[in-house]
């Protein structure tokens, strides 16, 4: 599956956005507690065409974040497609070609002057839609580590990625399994 630069940026943004949600099963706190945190999210993802952010923007982004969580939890493509369709329709998606900030031609799906929530719903929704259209919805996953439910997009060739980060979650579980085997072998 060919993933263009702008689609990859949108995928990174939607994964990071979903992972800002507080986890009700752990002590994880709200990753977007205030407008300043939202502004940092926008800056760190180099999201263009964003004006002054407000509490209303924060509430809108938190709302679409919950909808994107539904996409990552969707048991089948039809459920994911229904949520994505609602998100991109509500955002007033208006595809347009642009070549700003030193990037080659790419497509923005948000309308000029759109709120940050509509901007994310349109661009991130379309990035996720490409996976559903390609029959690759199963690549939109949650980490399999028991103490981590972070979202990620499995871009491995054989769809085998199980953890959000192999250096932390994956390594921690492999070490625990190794120690358990050694303990059992030692009797």
C-alpha cells in the first residue's frame, strides 16, 4: 500500500490524538488538558492553517478524538466506514491541492478556515478511509501489552506488529516471558 507524505502525517496525528485520551483502566491522565496542550499538539504535528485556538476548539478535538477511538475499536470495516463517513461529512470535506511550506503537491481535505477539529476530522478521516478502502482496516490496532492500549497503525509488510513500541511494550513483555521461562526451568 502506497502511503503519501501527507497521509503518513495524518496517520501520525490521528494515532497521537487517540493516544492523548485518558485510559479508564489505568491511571493515565488526559493528554490534552488545556488549550496550551492542544497548541503544542498542533505545533508538534506541523498542522497548517490553524488560527488562534480556544476552549471550543479543545472540546471539538476531544469529541472527534472519541470518534477516532471508535474507528480503532471497530470490529469490522463497515463499522469503521460508518464512523469515518460521519466524521468527514460533518467536517465539510473539500479536497484541494496545495504545495505549501516546502512540501510538494499534496491534498488537503479540510475547508479553508476550518476549525482544528474539522481539519483533523477531514484529513485524518481520509487517511483512515484509505486503509478501509484498501481492505487494510485490520492495520488500525491497539497495543497488545496488557498494561497499554495505545493505538498504532501496523505498517509492517506482513501485518505482524503487536505492540505500539517494540522498544518498550514489546521488549518488556519479551523480558518478562524470558524470566518466567528461566524461573520455571530452575524449578
